[in-house]
């Protein structure tokens, strides 16, 4: 026997208590999309009470990008008694922002005890946030938040294909801090990390919005600049980077000045990504050998 016994009133109270305390939010909609009932868990999840929602307003709470999917799924469900359609949506909270939910709509219009479309909403927000964080960490440097090696080479590969089609050159800038070991030795590794974070921020502000900045490791950074007129355009970006990095940094209460060396490799899309980075790296070493705090363009092309 299921429930508290055969007494109808006790059975009804038992079912009511289960629904009232269910972790899954339950909403009953009319075929016009009006809210006929919303469980307390639905109010707790989104902050909206059923009596606060105007006729048809429920779809206005769905994220604009998800709204066509929600409306189509509801229309299909409303037309077919017994049909269950699971989808994932983002639904607005009264306090602001959206929650990710798995939605299962069940047409119970032919059930006289219900007479509506029952929508079950399972909160996926925490799982989605965790998935997004893991995906972000897989593609970004944990210290600076810049693109990591994997994301950098993926973007460089796409940039080279675009350059090959358009004929507009791109440049890879290999940026290496001069005498970075002296910072770690003279201060601490924590101060060195603080410096790297500041360098990353200055690099981002020195390049154009569409350029990719990445950290390959240690004090090595790379930049991809697309749609350049020629190597001179890459030099302009490099000089802007060098100027930005020269301004003093405050480390442990002391102003510290640093410089960097930049190697530049220009390509119209013919070279392989790894070769471009190696060529830019060699140009960077040439810049160091020439006195540091400068940029050198690789003589290689292609």
C-alpha cells in the first residue's frame, strides 16, 4: 500500500505535503500559457508567486535566446495529450539573473483532476556554473586569466586560415620579460606572480580588442594581431606594448621598473602555427642580444 492508508483525506494531505516540499519545482499552465498553479519550491527557486504573474507572462521570464524553443515545446505539448517534452532553459529570477533548469512538460489536459500542462523544473544552475568554470580553466591560464597554450594555438590556426583567404597579414608577437629571475630572487615568487598578473593586464590594454593575448608559461607571453597592413603595423603594436610595460610596478610597497623584449613574425597564412611561434621566439632572443627593451621583426615571411 502506498501512502498513509486508504482514507482519502489523509491520502490527499500526504500527496499535498510531498508536492509542497518537493525539490523539483512544479508549475501548471493552461493551454494559453497562464500559470494556474506554482508549487512553493517554484517560488523559492525563482522568487515569483503564481498570483504575481500576468496572463501569458511566463514566457517573458524565459531568456530571449531560449524563448523560441520554450514556446515551440509548449505549443507541441499543448496540442498532444499525454506528450512529455524535456528541454533545458534559462528562466529569470525575481532578484535578477537567470537559473538554468531542465524542464519536462506533460500534457494532462484530459485528466479532470488536473486539466492543464504540468511543468516540472529541475535546477541545473550549480552544475552549469561548474561546467563553465571547468571549461574556462581548461582554456585559460590559472594565474593571469589569459588564453593558455591550447587556446592560443587554436585561435592562431583559425587566424592563419583567415589570413590565407583574405591575403591580409597577421603577426605573432613573442613577449618575454627582461631579467624576470631578478624579481623572483630579489622579492619573492609571490611578488613575481603579482608582476605577471600586472603584465598580463597591461598587455590586454595595449593591443586591439580583437587580438589574442596568451601566456605560454613562466614570463613568456604571445600575441596574435590580425588584419595588419604590413610588418610596420606589428611594430606599432609592439612599441605600444613595450611602452606600457616600462611604467613602474608596485611590488611589496616598492616601485619596480622592468622592460621586455619582443620578437615579431609576420605571416600571410602560409606558415604552420608552431613554426610562427618558434620564429617569433628567435626574433625575441635577437632583441635581447641587441640590448633588450626593444622589438625585432623576423626576416622570415610566409
